[in-house]
């Protein structure tokens, strides 16, 4: 594997992790917004429950996707170490 390929893979992995963190943070902000609207009686409980469920599902999906991307990154690092002969042998 060339250095350019490795750099592109790490760039893609970094972008994926940052995107996952952004989605989780944005979902948390939206959950706080739903809570505020319920406290201020701007929306009813049924709508709040539906929005909270969807936002929670989006957060869990983003966490799962970020975990998969991080797992791929770890496997990529180990594979590149083994390929280059830096495994200690």
C-alpha cells in the first residue's frame, strides 16, 4: 500500500468519525429543544414522544456507524503494520 493510499484512507476515516460525532451532538441539541418546547407547552406529549424516539434512534445509529468506522480504522492500522513488517518479527 502506498503512502498516498494510506493518507486517503485515514482522511476518509477521520471524516466519518467527525460526521458521526456531529450527528450525535446535533441530536442531543435537538433533544434539548424538544424538552424546552414541552416545558413551554408549545407541543403536546404525543408529538414530543415521537420526536424524542426518532432523535434517539438517529443518535444510536450515528454511534453505531461511528463505532464501525473506528473499528475499520483499527483493523486498517493493524493490517498496515503487519504488511510493512513492523509486527516485531
